[in-house]
């Protein structure tokens, strides 16, 4: 089975996480600077990791509506779909994942200031793990 890629898209950084080949566990992978070369790096990860589905966190407002950040993510997802027409690209509700990632790192004893690049990876991991868990609940 191919892997799934989780993405936490931010204005400055993009966190990446990848599943294992059985799609049971998500693992933090790397943080990419959000610049014109970001899509190129993600394309390389898709190839290197044999990815056939991408799960991108969609930052909805607490009331479920979509604001400016969600529109940026939707445009980012459209760019990935255009580059990879055969790939499944899923937008996944990511409300509070960055907060949960920061809390998890603090509980693990990580300094918040020194964990900025890691928090994006952990948020991507949480987004991807949420999707993976939902898929396992659908399978007998």
C-alpha cells in the first residue's frame, strides 16, 4: 500500500507528516518554508515516499465557517491537484491542531520557542493521524 502525506499549511511554514506503509501511524517528516519552492519540495516527497493520497488541514473557524486562511489552503490544494491529477487530495478539519501540537510538545518537555519548526510537523502528524483513524473505523 502506498503512503499518505499530511500537510499543515501555514503562511510561513508548511509541516509535513507521512504514514507508514500500512497507513496505521503518522510520523512527523519535515518543515518546509512556504515559498515558491515549497510545491517543488512537496512534489519530491510525493515521489520519494510513494504517496497516493494527501490530507491537508483545513483551518475552519470555530463556528465551522471558512475564512481567509481556509481560502489560502483551498488554493494550495488546487495547485497540488493541478500538479498531480491522479492523486487524492483531501481537506481535513484541523481546528485546534496547532494548539494541540504545541501542548503535546510542552508536555514532552520541549521549549515552545525552540520547537517552532517541529510544531508544524506535529500538527501535520495530528491531521494525518485523524484521517488515518477515520479510515480504520470504516474498514471491517
